[in-house]
C-alpha cells in the first residue's frame, strides 16, 4: 500500500528563539522563527523573560507555519519538539505546547535533542556526506561530533566552560558592544588587523575552553585603560580582529586535529557562530589546503530553528521512535549515546 505524505510539525524553544516549522516527507515547507530582543538591554538571556516571551509567541508561530504550508493542524502526523538541552522554563513552554497538540489530535510526540538537531541541519537543503565532522558553535554550545553515518554519532569533544558564541558575546561586552556581540565583533574585525596577541587555551584532545580568553581580554583592557582611557575607542577594530582570530584559531585547531585523527574530509559547521566571516574564511582556506568538503547550512538553519527539529523528527517518525507524554524537559542532555 502506498503511504501518503508525512507532515511533521517541529517546535524549538530551548533558549531565546521561538520557532515552529513543518516538514513534508523531510522537505521544509515552513520555518518561522522569532528572536527576543528584550534580552539586549540586559546583556544576556534572562530566563524568566525568555519563557514568558515563548508563551506569547508560540501559538502565533504555529499558525503562521500552518498557513504558509497550507495545512490544517489535523493533517499533521506527529509533533517533534526540543526537550533539551536548554533553559528549563523555555523548554517547558515548547514541550507543554507540543504535548497539548499531541493529546488533542491523538498523534505521537517525538522528543528531540537540540544538539543532534543542529547536526541534522547539515542535511537540510545540503547534500552533506558521511563520514562527517560537525562543529556546532552557538551561544549555548560548542561541540565536535563525528558522524559515521546517520545513526552513529560520537561526541569527540565539547567546551569545558563557555561556548564559542559566549566568548564573542562576553569579550564583546568588555569592549562595550551591544548584546549579542558576535555579529558586531565580526563587523568591526573586518575593519581591523589582528595586532594584539591573546593566548590560546590548551585543552585535552578535542575539548575546548573559552573562559581564558575572556579573562585575558579583561586584564589586558584594565591595564591599557589605566594608561589611556580611550584605548578601546582607538583600537576597537584591531581588538575585535585579534579576539576573533584567537577564537577562530581555537575552533579550527581541534577541527584539524580531529579531521586528521579520523581521516575525515567532510566538514560541517552549525550554530549561530557559523555566520562569522573570519571563521568562514579560515574554513574555506583550510578546505582548499586540505581537500575538505565544507557544509554550512544557510543562516535560517544555522541559528536555532524548528526546521532542524522537524527534520530529525521525520527521521525518528520513520523509525517509530516516539516519546510518551511524560517525557521531561532536560536542561542538560548527554549526547554520547547520540543516535539520529
Ligand atoms: O545558534 P544561535 O542563534 O543561538 C544559540 O543556540 O545560542 O547562536 C547565537 C550566538 C550568539 O552568541 C551570537 O553572538 C553568535 O551566535 N553569532 C556570531 C555571529 N552571528 C551570531 N558570532 C560571531 N560572529 C557572527 N557573525
Ligand atoms: Zn542551538
């Protein structure tokens, strides 16, 4: 018997983006994401505001996605939703909304690990190939995954402290840049030269650490500002270029190490930091030098989005991997047993 088209609705509310998407047999029909600007004035995500905003936005996002896909809610076969890792209050909004939909429509719930979904974004509109190294770099995570095939994913390393995006945001804050500072750092770095040396952290094998750069920038600025109060203003572009270069070098050093250790030439980058032009330039240079094939999803799928949640949900749907309605939200989520 021929199977009809399968529609999966995906929901993502793990941090400060409310996103709803619909995939049809794995192809993205709609993907609506709204970001929360309220956190800007606090210089970081305020969890209580984040969850309140999700409550206000989620139904509208779902309606927009259904309208764009020209579907009625009762045509949806399953709801895929991020249940971790992330901010507990934020996760609970998406998860409760998803459970409510599943209960009222009598359709299955599919709980999704946010980090596995980021890796999945490499396969949306991109023909990524295995074996693949996936570097996930965002405001909340920094991870290096070895994907041998769609089912075998190994966590090679991760950050021991701050995420790469946090490193941009926190050092940028020291320079007086608005939150999130990553895109500003990128913009000013393009106008400057990496003339200041910030030490690169030494970490075990494939792990990362970004708290050191934040501290060294802090002490460096303190010292310089004591001598010249206009130091940041005068050197903003060069400071940005230097910090960006240090972060990019730390990211690519482990990628090179892993690519060589496992003989992998397919390299994917996911997460908001993949927008960074310094990182992209460096990766393109490395790809030329080392014969890598690079996969970087378009921005809407790099930053937090529900299309990646629904896409992974579709794979799980085909395998009958459903979750029960008692599935909890998990602020932390082990990925070592990752299975996509
Ligand atoms: O993936 P994402 O949208 O959300 C999280 O899961 O965190 O990533 C947001 C992070 C922020 O830290 C932001 O500063 C950083 O990505 N980011 C950038 C750039 N664009 C966004 N960092 C450096 N350069 C950029 N162009
Ligand atoms: Zn994310």
